C-alpha cells in the first residue's frame, strides 16, 4: 500500500525525473532532509543497471567534522495542496485523514471489476537552501575514519554518497486501508492474514497508519567526495540526482538500459540464474524456504534482506536496516544470510546461491504483498498454470506480433481468474482482446511483469521437492 502511494506521487509531481519514490515505510524513517544516502549500482533482474539510493541512516553533520553552528541551509516548508489519487486496479484502497483541511471524507475503492475512484492526500514540501548546503559541505572536513568511508572503500557496489535536500511529506495523520476480494475454485494452501471460505474466495484486509510528516519522496544532492580527497575506483553516471553544479538531469533513475530483446534469451537467462534452486535437494530447499516464508510476512524484513543481498556486504560499525526488523522475524533473515555467507560483519560473498536468492528476493520486493500472498498460497499445479499464462503473456510482449491469445481457451476459468487477480494486484491488466499498455512495450516488458515471472519461476523451483 505504501509503495502504491509513493509511486503514484512520483508520477504526478515529478516532471524532471529527480524525485525518488520510497519503497518501504521503514526506509521512510531515514530519508529526510539532510540525511545521507548510499548510491548503489544494482543490476535489476540482470537486465537493467539501476542506481538505487539506500539510506546511510545518518545525517550529514554526523559525517563531517564541523561545529554545531554550521548552517546547512535551514528548512523551508511549503504546502503543495492535495493530490488527487486516481487509479485503476484491484483490491480496495481507502485513505482516511484525522485532520482534514484538504482531504475531507474521501475514499478510493479499487475493485477487481476495475472501477475508477479518487481520494486526496494533503502534502507539504520541505527543502533546504541548496547553495548554503553545498557551501557548508565544501568548507567542512570529512571524518575519514567514519564507517561510511570504510564501507565505500571495501564495497565496490557503492558508487558514491548523496545528501537529501528536498522531501515530500504527508501533512496529516493518514490511514491506508485495503480490502482485496477474489473468487476461484482453486485450492489455497497458505494464506497468512487472509481467510478462505469453502468456495475458494479470498478476503484480505490490510491497514497502515502514517503519521503526519511521513516522507513519501525525496531529491538527492551529490556529495563531492573527490573534493575531500576521497577517490573511488569507478565513477558511474548518476541519473535522477542533482549534481554539485546543480545541473538537473531528465531521467527516471535508470542509469543504463541493457534489455534482453528476445523472449527466448530472457527465459534462458532466468532459468540459468535460478539453477541453484532447481539442483537442490528438498532438505536444502527447506533450509531456505522456511525462513524465507517467515520473512515474506513482514515487508520491513523483506526490504532489509533485499538491501543486504543487493549490496553483498556487511560492514562493521555501519547501521543496518536489519536493526529495525522485529526480533521474531529478524531471526529468519539472519538464517538466510548465514546460508549465503553474509552472517558476519566485514563479510562478503559472490556465490551462485547468493545471486540466485538475491534475484528471487529482489523480484518479491517489487511485487505488492497481496500478490505474493496469493502466489504463495496456490497449490503447486495451479501455480505452474499461472506461470504458463504469465510466460505466454511475456512472449507476446516481446514479439508484439499476431493476435493476442484467447486465455480462456487455453486455461480454465479458475486459472484465468487468479492470474487476472495477481496481475491486478501488480498494477497490470490481462485483456482478451489486446495487450494492455501496462504490460510494457515491444521488446521491453514492464519491470513488474518481469518480477512476477521471476517470482513464479523461483517459487516453483524452491517450493517443490
């Protein structure tokens, strides 16, 4: 739910490509003005080289050797009114406000029949003076014994640091509520936080409270490490970020696009990347699946696991998103990290198993939790059928040739119903008559559709003997 709102606001408010959406409410706590971020080069699904901004979990003043009186630009708050949410999709998302100067008693219902409705979220922009921030950073000295410097030198995936100079926040206390409904004749084996009646209908309710001042998006100012005598092995072109000379760059955060342009190559590559799961014995699979299934119940835990696997390194003295994960769930994450050799500080690992698990976790982290719950809850044969449908859909997106397959003629009504619902949860649409634009363009499928395909492939390999 949180990710839906953050992504929507980026599309509505960001004309120049600088505003970065926030993936998790846990991440939101450490992405405020004057907080630092690590710029991580990530290979997204081995198709996209993407720049990610991971919280460093410290303020810029803690990174510098400077007096308490240094002016980093002050704070300016500006109301930017109410943004009206309008979306097609499934489930039911409602926004409620405790203080309502802008919102009123508005709600948005997203049903599986694809109704349109609207709600409003009151927002404010908080910024610091970029000129003063830049000047203060240049005049101050960096603490070269700081854990961030050590991490930069040891972890080649971190390509630089940035300072947040602008954020978009909620103005009021909000509650996001979502109720998902669906029906099928399929058997569901595991559906945590959901109820399944005798007819195979899924009813699931979720709510998430956001306090006033919750950060939903941010802009980043590059930290001039080179001016402080800190040289990094390699420099990447960081897009979607304000460089030190204040040259705005038009982009969407993707640094380099290297898409596999045909379906056959993509399928072979996915199969090869997940081969470790396929070759495992059932006893080994259980060692991975048992803690992973517990991790999937907690979005914060999944986010933290994705961060660590993406960076492939744990640095001594560095705050970690794992620190914020509830203890009962954190044990499962730590068990998974131990399996791939990332259980100790200053440890790193580039094993095939870490890459394999990292690919699956990164795909799971892209999907909405209700889609993951539904997929995990399917019996094996039904999940295979859904995979076949999604695979056929991907092949059509890659080729964009010929008529769209009549899914109802190839699969049972129950499979089409569940596949449609999973796609709806992911913001995608299955249409009998045409390829919906939400699925991507010719040769370039939507990132979420790829994530769904990888998730289904990985779980089918991992969950079955």
